[in-house]
C-alpha cells in the first residue's frame, strides 16, 4: 500500500476533534514551508534591493 493511501486510511479512523486538530497542524506546517520557499526568499531579497535603491511607492492618504 502506498504511503499516502495508508495515511489517508489512518486519518479516516480519527475522531472528528483529532481530524480538525490535524487539519490545523497541516495548515500551519504548509504555511511554514511556504514562508521559507526559494520563491519567497527571492521575493524578499528583491524587495530589499528595491528599498536600498530607492525604488519604492509612497501611498498618500486623502486625509492628510
């Protein structure tokens, strides 16, 4: 049995509370992975370069 199929079968056996807790954990885990992806790091580096070189947008409020 493939690993994913085995995990899916195990999850189906969980009580609803535990499945919801697992759902929260998995969402947090995936968010953490996304935060450290190479694409995310590249975007941060590009943003830092833009700031250092003065390539920024200034948002002006109508209330000022």
